[in-house]
C-alpha cells in the first residue's frame, strides 16, 4: 500500500526555466515531508523539508508547497540548472510511526541546455 | 568531517551465501536505518534502530538481519533466505529530532 505517490516518472525542462515536481499522499497523519535528490549509484541527498503546520518553505532556488486539504505537495526549482538533473524523491513521516520514512517512486528530472 | 560510510561500494556474492554490508556514522546520531532500492521504485525500509542494542523490523525485513552493538555501527546481513537480494542498499541515520534522515553512498549488491 503506497502512501506516497509521485505520478510523473520523468520531467524535462529547459535550463533557466522552472521545474515543478508533484507528490500526493494518502495518510493524513503524516506531519513532516521531505524532498531528496539522488544521482545514479549514490545515496539520496536531503534537499528541503516542510512541517505539516506550514504551507510553504523556501531555501534558495528550492521551494516546497504543502496543500493539506488536497494531500498534495510540490517542489519548485527556479531557475533550473544542468546540475539539477537527477532523481527526486518525495518522502513523508510521522511521529506516531517512529519517524519512519515512506517514499514515492521518484521523478527523473532532465535539464536541457 | 562527519558523515555516513558504507562499504564496499560494489559487492558480488554467489547464491546461497550470506553477506554483511557495513554502515558506520560519526554524526553521533542515535537512529539508524537500512533501505533497499530497486529499479523504478522508491526506497523501502528493511530495519531500523532507535538506540544501541535495540532494533525493529521495517516493511521488508524477511531474509535480513541486523545488529546494533555500537552507536556508530549498524551492519546488515543479507541471508540466503532473501529471495531477491540483488539491489542497491542504503543506510541512513537521524539525530535527536528524528525528522530528517541522512544517507550514506550505498552498496550495490549483486548475487550471481
């Protein structure tokens, strides 16, 4: 039973434009959401997170938006750079579940020159 | 400098053999986790440990075993009972808040 879903397996964007990655979840008990970036054959790197009590968190070029009523979050990358080409995983966790992470299947982003 | 190390990067084993993957961290984190990643899928939790000498099963613990004798170390043994052991294995750790996990570089295990 996948509680976190990333329905777009891939995204192609031109350098300098905005990348928007989407994530949906089913469990309303999740209280913390994270985005990780992963290059092939490497471990995921933590990118940005958001608590369920907020609706937006920004860190440089990365902004995460949370819509709790829709059980939806998105990651915006502006402007997109070639080094952003990677797989991005959405993850969710809750204190009642020992903070175990539930991951989406990932979205592969390709930034075109 | 602080971080999580996993060794080796690539590991090959014959079918039917047990193999142990190493995970060490010097971040002074209490919690440690093991995940596996298969092509086209997200990460799935195998085992986790919140404190030394204690660990819990994750979503796919069958065929795996762990130990947590030291805070810094959380080795994972892939036993011959694991039906599809070929995968990319990732270790992670989390500090006091537990809300953010940090990952090691991973070990690619191939069972021949």
